[in-house]
């Protein structure tokens, strides 16, 4: 259960945050982690009455954290570590909130999370936030907007801020956004939030993907990595007899797709939070669509393609959009039939048939 030789060390920024936070007593802590919650587990081991909630927006790092602590943390201590994936933190009040940030992170998402953690704090509760930028001004300004007094803890590799909640917010900022786009003859209303692809607008790649899709009545579609749900919403709106299954590992993406379905009065969309694949019946879909991200050395694209292969009926079609067609030209022909790749403005469309 210990396996200390294989334990991972948290990032320096997170270590500094908890180093400051360790000075403050608490019965319940809400935290975000840049790794797998190793510092939270260390704090749990020193206090038999403490409970820590570790909140993730993305399911994949959440599952990795759960698996990690199943191996490296004592079961009695792990039982007081609550790792969960949700669009927002759970509503329970906490005495201490801990937020390590990276200087190159998404600014609007950081503001959103800061406000959410502030709202979960009890009066006289404390927020400890950090950033891996020793010349930081931005996070300091965000903290000063929330708290009347902010204490600065300077380190060689990070800056940590701590502050005490004196009152509830007079004005809660709404970071959620509704935007409208046209698909053929229909106006589609979509909802997005910070941390969701893509926030505040339809992605141009999704637009090219939609323009390339032709489907008949009663088509069963799986949208892999649905993001804000723009493709799913448009396809469901084209034909009421179609059935669209939208799946994503981001809890906010799934929430936004659900909100979009309600806003457009679409009853032929099913959503699923799942970073590993889908619980939908195998070989049950006619069409799989995807707009895979470009990072992670195509590992995510490969995962999307495997999910599509498992989901499609024999003879079903995969259609995806990319800016980097060469990898697909090399990867797909040995595994799929009738591979076709063509340019569409600044993108390429990739089509293939499940053998």
C-alpha cells in the first residue's frame, strides 16, 4: 500500500501552496490539484478528523488520482479523500480552499474557479492560491478583487497568496455564455463555459466538419469529444428522427451540451461523461464524428478513433476534422477502409469506413 519508491512528487507550485496552507486549521478542505492530489494525502495523514474534497473538471486526471491513491494511500486515509469530477465544486461549506495555478493557464477559467472556491468558503474561511510566476501581478489583482486584505508569501519558484473571507460576494460574475450560430437554414443556440472547447464561439474546425456531413433519416450519430456540443446540436436539429450520442471527458462540456439541447428543445440528444470511451452499445452507430485536439502527440486522436471503431456498425463512417492530416494518412489505411482526406479551407477532413 505504501510503494514509496514509485510515488510521484507534486509540482513545486502545489508544494508551496500546501506549505502555506498547513499553518491554517480546518475540518474540511476544498482543493484543486495540478497532479494527483499527493499533497492533500499528506495533509490527511497528519489529521485523523480532516476531510478533503479534490475537485476536477476533467474525468481523466480524476480517475488517475483515484487509481494512484488506491495504490499509495492507506485505505482509512483514502476514505477521507473525496476525488470527484463535476462542472462545479460540491456545495458543502469548507474552512480552507487551496488553488495552485500555472502562469500559462486559461485566465477566465482561473477567475471562474477562484470565485467558485470563494463561494464555498465559510465566513472567516481562508483561500490559499499560488502561481508559478515569481513576478506575478495578475493573480494578486484577482485576489484583491475578492478579499479586503491579501497576504503575500514569496518563494524562489512561486508566489502564494492567502486571504480570509469576511463577507459574501455582492455581485457574482456569470462566466457562462450563450452564443448563436447558423447551420444551413437553422439558428442554433449553444452554451459554453470556461474550460470547454470552444468557449464563446463555434470552432472553425467544427464548422468545416458540419459542412461536410450528410446524413439520412434515423441516422445514429456518436459525437466523440463533443465539447460545447455545437456539432451534436446542429445534427440533432437537422432531423428529428436522428439519434445523437454526445460523449466527453469534461464535465462542463457535457453540462453545456445538455443546456444546449434544452435551449433548442431537442429531445434526440443523449449525453455521457466518459473519458475512456462510451457505455453506448457497441457497433450501434452509423456515423462517428470528432474534432480531436492537436496536443498529446496524437494519443487522444488515436483514442477517439478506437472509440469510433468500437461504436460503429460494420460499414459505418468515421468523419473527423484536423489541421494535421499526415498522421491520419499514415495511421488509418491499415485499419480502416476507403480512407479519404481532403482540404477544406484551413482544415482537412478525414473520412473512413469501418470494415
